[in-house]
């Protein structure tokens, strides 16, 4: 097939996708996506957590020291078939690998599943925040099997731009590798990002050291996110992966307008599938497990 025919086919497929207005905003009165709001939710004030107990991940824990990328130790959980296609689960901010306990306890059939504590969270170093998407993506890529088997990278919330950056890096460095990414309630559009005044208070040194590490680091990541997303936007067209976009239409933390931005910027993707989860909020890994597993199934299929 000629490049012109391939481009025409891709444009027709993209035209069939549901397109959402970039002018969509957070609902009136909805909380801004601040470190405080997300952190309070993550510790139990809003979303459910995994149904599997923490003990379910005992024996899955491992760690490795990254080299030039971060020069730090990364802790991760792994389960499933060590020889199977690799699925990497990347949490948002804040979060840890144990949030994926249900998926680790029952991995998609035949797959090798890895969930990491992102740099700056859980049992991973460093103590401080690592707000660079490129550095976070390097930690994800470092966990991939070296035999270049097919991989699926699933990112939830802030994990989504991290896996998008990793996919762009893999397209440049390992173009022969089959890559798919799942963007779960992902925040990629820099125009949707705001820094709340209270976040500056939280970043003030005397206040900062009164806060738990998880909130300090989440706040630092969110305050740096807009320029990081602007840099990411420049390389999104280079992503050659299959892309699966899964937002909740009632997400008050990450506006659903991010979908239209992704559909436009992933212009070099092999294919894009968008699944809108009507009435669902931001916490899809726990309240929409069936839909998340369906998205993984689609991502694991060799064909588009």
C-alpha cells in the first residue's frame, strides 16, 4: 500500500472516532486537579481501592537500580507468564504499584504484568519528586524485557502522559517493537491544566516539610505538569503505537476535553480506539475494572 493510501486510510479511521470539544471544562463547582484533592481522594475520601488485600502482592516485589536515566532504585511488582507479552501498569499522582493489586492477582491470560512505584513514590527512590515526564518514562522503559517482545503500556491519570512519552521514545529507539498504549483518564492537554493558589502554599519550604512525602511529591509533579505537557505535545505525532483512550464522562479531576486533544495529536498512531465510559469518574482502575480489562484486551490484539 502506498504512503498516500495508508494516510487516507488512517484519516478515514480517525474521522470515525467520537470527537469532543476542546472547550469542555470542569463542571461548575468541581474540584480543581490539585495535589491536595487527589491525595485526599487517594487515601480513601472518594474512590474505591483494589478489592485484593495488600497481602495479595506479597512475594511479587522486586527492585532494580537505573543507570544514566535516573541513577536511582525503582521498586516494582510483577506477576503472570514471564515469557508472555509485557503489560506495564503506571499509576498517577499520588499512587503506588499496589493500587494495581487486582490486575496483578489475575493478569490478562498469558501476559507478564509489571507495576512500578514511580520515582518519588512508594518504595522507589528518590525521596523528592521527579517531575520530568522523560525521566519517569525512562523508568518505565527500563522495566521492559530486553528481547523486544510486544508491550502494552497502561497509564492512569498522570501515568498516561508518562506512557505516551515512553511510546515516543520507543518509536525512536526500537521502531521494530510492537507497542500499544492505554490512556486511562489521562491528562495530556496543557490548556486544561491550572495551578491552584493553595499549591504554591504547599510548595513553600516551611509548609512543604510538614506534609507527607506523597503529597509533597504529588504537588511538585502537578505544579510542573503544564510545561511538561507542552513539551510532550511536540513529540506526540511521532508515536507509532496502537492507542486506546478510555475516559470517564463524569471525571471532575481530568476534563474529558483531553480526549479531543489526544485524537488530534496522536496523528502518527497505528490506530486509535476511544471508549467513553458514561457516568464514570476519574478512578477507573477500581470502579470500571471490566472496561479496563477490555481496553487491555484490545491493546494486546496484534491487529488494529
